[in-house]
């Protein structure tokens, strides 16, 4: 059949599909809800993993995907409930017809009030149909909004990293082009947001519209709005659609507020404290990290109860740890920081700071590990211990440093393991800080 949108046959096809769209809605909603429930926990786990490892870019992407998944789940579940109510109302209408207010034998006051509020059962069914159809369309439109926000954030990040923060570019390009471009993107994002929240206010005035149009044109590509623009304006020219959007917005904030509420049953105790002499947080014990969303803290030991004459210690790697190494030994600071977003496609295998051979790379890594060992040491109660770290990964495939401490000189009973870190002050003096404290019991197997 011809897909000419002006032809009568095509309009007739659309009218026919429109009448039967509820079947497609339920099928798509069912598959989508199943897929979203399947993806919900892995997304949450990946988001927490990125947060734990201080991977800001990965965290932003997974956080936005997690929010999109949550919004879509809520909307589609609400859609299925309302569509089920609509189907039930149709079945009841087949059996009972319209509402006969006279048969209820109510007083005139209640009868007139109910007639005014309900009007008819057919109107109720029509309203349910409208809510279901509009809600289904909004659900997927919101995903495009989340995608648009992601694209804008990624654009800002790419400009900051690959133009402003790119040492390989001349200063007149990195600063002269990058900074004005960043200002334009930030202002454009704010102006576009104002236009979005006011539902096109900046497009109504003739002179404001002329100034706003170039910004609108650029951000139509950055936000991929050319993919869903007809949906937006079809909502905006419909009073019912705009009313539903305004109704859903506070509902999302209410859900966010409700899900943040928790009951506190103690004035002094809570389970989110860091480990100390009085408290043991499960993030510091490997045998308690049993769920996918459980990730180790800054220092981890096998268990609260140690039954061997040695203590295995793991310290996860992070960008903050590398920064502390750079602050302690400035000779390790590379000419170009390779951290951040990068591509797996390599056009040049040479490192940009002129470290070319594998022997040079291994030498730098060996020196890096030597500095880590010089910075960090351990103390069990009052006993000072040095740990010879090596680079490895833990059971969750997390990169870090591992060492084994000798407990032969430690008596049985309760003890406190402390991680000590050396830090250079501005006066070049070195001070020692206690960064982690983990309680444990030592009872050797007989």
C-alpha cells in the first residue's frame, strides 16, 4: 500500500491502526517491562562500580541509563495498569451499559453532584483511553529527553578534554577556540532549557526568535531532536498532552522524595559509618562482599576473624591514589595525562611523553610501585609493619595493590589494622596520616 501521507488510503490505514493501537501498546509494554526489569539491577551495579572506582564518565553514562530505565519502568507499569482498567471498563460496559443514576435512588444533592462529576460511563472510558495513549507516547519521548541530556553532557566533556585540556593543540586553538565554544554550549544549554520548560516561549517573540534560532538549530543536532521533534510539537499543540506532562513532572519528584525516605532507629548508631576501632563496615571484608553491588572500600582484608599467621591486604586503585603518588614524587608526572576518555583505536603506539620502549615503560611502572610502597605502611595496634605491594586484581576484577602481612609477632585477640600514608607538606616536610582503620580478631587454628 502507498505510504503517501496525503493519500486517502494511507489516512484510512492510520485510522484503522489507531483504533487497534491498544493491542500493540500492551505487547510492546510487556516486552519492554520484562527487558527493563532484566537490565535494572545490572545498570545499578555498573553505576555503583563506576562510582566506587571513581570513573566519572562511566558513572554519568550508567547513572543516566539507570534514571531512564526507572522512568520508563514507572510509566509503562502505570500504562499497563490504566490499560487493564480500560479493558475492564469496556467489559463492564458490555454487561451493564451506561450508569443509570435514577436506579441508585440517591438524594437529589448527591445525584446532581455525581452527574456533574462523572457525566457518563462512556466519557470515563474515553478519558482512560486518552490517558493510556498519551502516557505510552510520553514514556518513549522521555527516553529521547534523557538521550538528549546525555549527548549534551558528552559534548561538554569532549570539548573540555580534547580541545581545552589537549596539550597537543596550540594555545590559540585550545584556549581561543575551546573556551568560547564551551561558553556557547553552556549558555545555549541554559537558553534551550528555558525554552523547553516554558514550552516554546522564546519562539513566540519575533526578535527573540531571530536571536534564538541559531542556538536552536545547533542544539537540535546535539540533542538529536530531529528524531522526535514531531512528537514534541504534537504534544504541545494538544491541551490534554500538556496537562499530562505537567501532572507527571511533580509525580517524579514525589517518587524521588519517597524513595529517599528511610527510618532511623538510633540516635547514635548507623550502618554507613567507616570502619574504626568501634565499628566494622562490610566494605572492608572480602567474605561479606557477596552481592554484585557490594564493592570493596579503600582497604580490604579477608574476614573479621583471621585464623592464619598472615594477613592478606588489598588496596583498590583509584585516580586519587595516582594523584597522591604524583604529589609525593613529581618525577612520575607525565608530560601528558592519558587518563579520561580515550579510544581503543591506536594510530601511534608511542607514548606522547617520549617513553617509547617496553623497557622504559616497565621501568616507570616499577618506580611507580616503589613510590606506592614508600608512601603506604601498616600498623597493627602499636606494631609497625611494612607492606611490599604488588599490582593485581581481586575477585571482582578490580585493579589494585596487594600485600601479605606477617602476624607471627601479634597475640591472639582483637586488633586494629591501620593504613598509614606519608604526605609531603608545602615546606617539604613529610607527615604520616592514618587513612583507614579496620578491626579484626586473630585466633590461629590449632
